[in-house]
């Protein structure tokens, strides 16, 4: 740890540094939790032998000429080769961006905060930031080339996740009410 890092206490739910202030993540409701579980399960199945997937995994990021700060994506994927040799705190809360960060919008999420997190992830090395919007049943794929919005029968496919595919109908089915 250095004087060039914002250190926040471990909290439940986690606290992140967004737009110059400590912001505690919202405790997810059913829809958020089910989408997170469904997406995580698909990524875990795909990632075997490739890398690690975690939910609510803390990363300590330092955009250029800025102080290091914690961000906690809803889901993160990191390639195995980036984790080799890390242990202790460096493995538990890496000082780099995940290869892929997934953020699932909650009803109270502010667009400005999500846009800030996307910018921080991409500027610190993420290849892809995925934003899932349950209320509109859309998914945005953000990378250094820009943003692509998926809807309807589209599938989440991107070069940062070679061979991975998750159809939006399959993902959003997890948000549907239980059958009667």
C-alpha cells in the first residue's frame, strides 16, 4: 500500500471509489442476483483452463496520472497468464483491470457512475466491459473501438471471450417470474 492509493474498508456490500467519492454498491435484488448467477455460470463453464471468473472481486486501478482506487465489478474474468506469480493481496485485489468486467444495472444506478466505471476499466487495460440492463433487456459491449448494443435474439460474442456465446433470451430468462 502507498500514499498513492485510496484504501476503503471492507464492507458488505462492497464500497468502490467512483467520481471522487466512496460509493457502497447496492445490495442486489432477485433480478440482479439471478442475472449475475446465470452470466457467471456461463462464464465459469467457458473459462475452464483459460482464466478465473469471480463475482464482486475487488480490483485496485490507477488510471494514468490518477490515484489508485478500488472498483468491484459484478462479474470479472481474468486470463490465467495475468494471475501467474500473484499471491496474497496482489491475487485477492489485483492492481490491474480484469480482462472483462460485467456490470448489471440496478434500478438506482446512475448512468454517470456506470460511464465512469466503464472509462476506468478501459483506461486501465480491460478488453471489454459488458453492461447488462434488465429493465430494457439490452446488453452493451464496450471496448476501445466503441459501444455495441445487443437486444432481442442477439448473443454476447466478443474477441475478448473467444468461443464464448450467451444468447440474450437465455440470459434474461433468469429474470422472468417463476412459472405458476
